[in-house]
């Protein structure tokens, strides 16, 4: 039986086109290890010295337009951050957990775009979270720009979109509570004009 | 305990400047923000690690950035202002042992039929190295 001929090598452009719509990480939703809770909110508010009573004062919150304690809106991303394995974190370049998953972005590194610079973060807050709600997050690559010449070198802007949702009940669809777009530049170091 | 009143439509006009927010970016501030947002990347708490990565100091993580942006706007607007959206563009890092100063002003005011108002604030934060972050936030103010 003849060996099947190998498929033609995909071009770099084909490979980055194929990334659009694909998940970052495992593809399964990342579920917060703990529901929205007062101790973590209090810790957050203390760290940023944010004295908003809607986050920590039940009496104020009940009488406010929120009708109860709400989580700080920009704490949204915090709930689904991975619980880290501290041992070995330096050797993993700061990655919270060991992973066998190959990042989809290695396509860029393989083509020489080894630099990474965070560029933009955008949130749409659909509603505030309440105590007891459990957040999940699903992230997919939304768009990849054509090659751009920037101040720090040539590269591609990569945008991924994370949809944050809470479960509303057995058999009910999850309710989307917020959307985050995050944009990085994958660039070739030393290629600045 | 009394709390500050939240602004309403009658209180805001395009061009109004927000009170400055000045953060003394001590290492403690950088570390407190990173851990409160559950970000354990060593560049946000370990200066030796940051130095080895080519940074002169540890620096603030992005989740802390968005936290300070919301505090800057809601400290001004009041506790019942509702954040609808935030868009930031990142500049240079907010290194420890610098001072980060947020300034901003009202750029749009939309009166809603409900009596509420959607207000856009355009802001920036700078430190000794230059621009750290710039962006816009839209908040909803309650009916007066």
C-alpha cells in the first residue's frame, strides 16, 4: 500500500488564519475555585484602598441601588485566576501551573515573533456580581492583525476575548456578566526601523 | 456611618476635571495588588527575578491597573455609580518606587429617558518614566 503523501506545509499566514476562533488553554471553561465572597472582596478593597461601601458595608449596600453587596466590577478577572502551584513557579516563567498544553501563540515564536507586549485591555460589564455566584470564563482568539511596523519592531496584534458567565440554575443557560478583550503584540525583537 | 452622595446628571458637564489620584507605588503596593488579584507572576513581587528579566524593579500587574482605574472614577462619581465599560491602552510599566498620578475629565454625558446618565471619562496615568496607561471608562449615574 502506498504511503499517503504528506500534506503540503502550511504557510505562516495559513497557520495564523487557523488560530482565529480557537480557544486559549484547554478549551473548557475556566471555573472560579470559589464563589464571589466577602473575604476576597475585602482583601481586594484593602489592597487598592478602595473605600466604596457597596463592596463591604451590608447596611449601605442594602439601601443602595444595588440592593445588596456587589463585587467590585473590575475584580471580574480575579475570580477565575488559577490557584497557583507556588513550587517551581520561577522555572515556569511565572506560569501558575505546570501545563502540557502548547500555547497556540507558539506559531508566532516559531516564526521569530518571540517578543510579547501587552497593548490593550477592554471590559464590558453587563452586570455586577453578587455574593455566592460562581464565575466561569471561556477565552478564544478573536482576531490577528496583518503584519504591522511598530515603534518596537514588526509584529502582529493578537486579540483574545474572554466571556465571563455565571450559572443560573440546572438546565438553564449561563448568564453572561461581562466580556474582556485583551490585545498583545507578538513582535520580532531588534526589528525596529 | 455616612457615605458620600453619588453624582447625578445635574452634577456633571463635559470638560469637568476629576480629582487627581496619586499612588505612592511602594513595593508593598505592587505586591498587595498582585496577590489580591491572585496574580503570582514573580515580576510582580520578586525584584531579583524582575532584574533578571531586564526590569529595574518589580512592576504593577494589569489587574491592579484596572482596579485603580475604577477607583479613580468611582472615588469621584460616588458609591452608586455603575461601571459599564473600561478601555485601557498600556504604556510603560508602573515600577515600584515611583509615583503614579491619574488625571482625567468628562468627555461625554448622555441623559437617559430614565433620568439616569451615562458618562464617559477619558483619563491617563503617568509616572517618572512617562505615560503608564490611558483610556476611557463609561459609568452610569443614578436618576437625580
